C-alpha cells in the first residue's frame, strides 16, 4: 500500500471524539486536523501535493500538541485530587443546633437594631462539660445570630493580656478575666458575659430586648448572702456588696466609662474594685429581671411567669458529685444527655460525609486515570503517524525523483 494511503487509513481510524477533544486543547492545529478528517473527499485527495503535505504536517503537529497537553492536564488533575483529598479530623465536631423559626436582628429597648450579640463564657477546664452544656442550651433556643467565645486564661496569658498571680479567693480561672469582656469585644457594641455554670431555658433574644444604651452595664441586682462558708474546691466564701452581679453582665462596650477596663487595670486592681463595679456610678447600672440569673438555692419560683430563663448553679452543679441532687439537676442532666446525643449524631454524619467524599474521590481518580491511559495510547498512535509522515516526506516529496534527473547535453 502506498505510504500516503497508509497515512490516510491511520488518520481515519482516529475517533472523532478524540479529535474533538483536541480542538479544545489547541485550536490552531486541531482545526486543521478536523478539517482534514471531516473533509476527506475527492477534492482533498486531488489537491496539489505541496498543499496536501502542508495540511498533513500541521495536522500531525496539532494532534501531537493537543494530545500531549490533554494528557498533562489530566495527569495534573489526578495529582491535585489526591493532594487535596480531605483528611479526617480528630477533633470533636462543632455543635451548632438549628435555631428557632425566627432568625434575625433584635430591636432593643433603646429602639436600636442589634444584628448579633457576642457572648463571652468564663471557662475553667474543671468545668468543661458545664461550659459545653451552657453553650448548647444558648444555641438551642436562640432565634438571633450569636457568637460564643470562651474566655480561657491560658490563652490570655500566652497573648500577654493576663499576667496577675492567682489569688487565694479565686474559685475559677475566670474570676478576674471576665472583666476583659469590653476589651475583647473591641470596646464596640454590646456583649454578654456569663459564668459557665448557666443553663438557658429560653431564647437569648428576650434578654437582649432589655438593652438600654443609657447604661454602661446591665445585670440582675441580687441581694445575695451565701448560705455556705466555702465555694467550689473548699475556697473560702466571701460576702461583699453586689455579690453575684458580675456572674451575668450585659456590657455596653462602647460606653466611655467601660474603657477603663484595660488589661493593665484588670491585672492590677483588687477583686473589690472589679466585682463591685467601682468604676461606675449607681445610675450607670441597669436592672434585668432575676429570672435571667436565677441563683439555685437562693431564688424561688413563684409562678409560671417567674420560671427561670437562665439557671445559675452558683454553689455547684450536678456535674460535681457533691451537687448531683441539687435543685434543677434534672433539667441540666436532661440537657447534658441531649448534648451528648447531638455530638454522637453529628459525629456519625461527619464520618458518613467523609466516607462518601472519599468514595467519590476514588471514583473520580479512577475515571481520570482511565482517561490518562487512553490519551497516552493516542499520543503513541500520533507519534507513529508522525514517523510515518516523516518517512513519506523523505521518500516521496523531498527525495529527488529519478524521472526528474536529466543528463547534461552532449556537445557535438
């Protein structure tokens, strides 16, 4: 079979889909190739040898470039898929219970719109479960955007914001760090601080509706005298004015008087100065109904309207053996069990999503590898065609024809 016929035969065997794919990779050479492949009619066959040869050269070059480019792209895509494959996280899943039906900003008592409330929770590693249940109960009932930030003393020490020595009267790690709330909020907007031993039974939206911009802080003004002589872990109980007011405080962080609460002041001032809000006048402190800081063992439930919206296990909660039978222990234990179930469900969902993603990545990797193998075979086929073309050009076009050689004239 003549060399040109062999070349035409090989070209016709290339799949139209493969040729079309090459058009995407290299528009110039591939268009010529497509033109030759789809126009293999009599007009093309009887074209002038030089023109046909030029088309074949460009077609082969275009196919070779397109196949090589497509192959390299496919290989790179396969490597990227493997490189970007998500790793299974060993950390605990984040709990984000679905909010209620109404989600949106709040109109405060001052008539201003509050788009979100930052909630700082005092954290102590001994009460980690209490913190998680408190956080869960807030998110469970919230129908407005909330941002919950734990105040962790070791983190504050690492960043140089807290350096004071531990006082013998401190029963938790957040005894003094709580007063950094306005600073941590950037002295902007309103922020809520609460101890970690709270359990919310109502929507935080209802609390934020009490916000009044004329106050520097707002809190429940307890008249509280402890019944026990010691606090958690046997720390001596102290009695002072405004005791337990600082356990739940709405801070007007942008109020000028709260700007005194810098890290240097919080680290140097006495407990009396801070817990009694000595930097404020009486008129700077707004009042909130006691149901938002209901002290277990001190406050009483009179009727349904006075049922606690936020239960504060100030003397000790059921997460401690000594307080497992305290008032409202059943509500906290029920919330704890619900939180744990939610954790397990989210972990199962997370593991299932990761499994499905891994399977999909494996499938896609297999598909890409199959395409790469197919493209590599086509590249080899084009290499063979190029060699065949080079042979044809050498033997039939560029090599001098014996018939074209003429003997020099012989002089008589």
